[in-house]
C-alpha cells in the first residue's frame, strides 16, 4: 500500500507519530488514522500538519484518495442553502478554469 504524503514526509523528516501528535495537538490515534487513510483531514487540519512538518498543504494533499475527499466535500455541503451551493459551484468552476 502506498504511503500517504503525511506519513512519507514525517518519515523523511525523521519525526515519530508521537512527536507529530505533540506538534499538532492531535491524538496519536488521529495521526495514525490520517496516515493510514482511514480519516481524511479537513483543510484546516492539513494546515496544522503542514506547519508541524514545515511543508505546504499541497505537498500533503498530493495523491490523497479522491473518494475520501469527495465524501468530505459532500458532507460539508449537505447543510448549505441554495445560494451557498450556487456560490460553491461557481468557486469550483473558477478552480477548474485556473488549471487550464
């Protein structure tokens, strides 16, 4: 199984899960779940991991399992109003145009 970017960067920097747990103020269990792909961290949590690992959020999110991200997005938008959903769709379209 391929390592998640968080685990790969942590190992490359020779940081233990326990140390990463202390640096992020997350439990070691949460760190383990994220590294194993059992949990998909929110963007805010990725920022915390990036700061602790002295890297960018983009480095941590490369190769993230797409289905987990889609599921997380679906959960986040479920309570939005029609107007908020339309704004979200507009933002997604802007992001996609920026890739071209």
